């Protein structure tokens, strides 16, 4: 695996990115998350979450509107 970078991921996206669970997400949420994954990790990824229990506000998350995020290290497969 190769380190791809640390990204600010909106808290609403964690369950979908980690488990593929779309519960509570609308079509736009899924489209934004899928777009991020497709652009950056078309061949798959592994993610390591940091501070998942202590999200913080970001005015520039990786996708979507400003909101609470957690840092995540992504690795290419």
C-alpha cells in the first residue's frame, strides 16, 4: 500500500466509506462521496481514521459544505 494523504472527511460520510452503509444519506451525499472515491482511489483504498470520537469544524472539507470532519489517512491499494 502507498500513502495517498490525509483528508478531512465529513462525519456523515464515515459509515459509508468504512462499511458501505448509506443509511441516513441522501442521493447527493452518496454522489459526493462516490465522486471523491472515484477521483482519488479508483482501484480501491484503505483508510485509517484519526480522532473519530473528536470531530472538528472545517470550512473546506474534501467534499460538501463546511461541517464537522475527522482526519483520515488514505492508502492506495
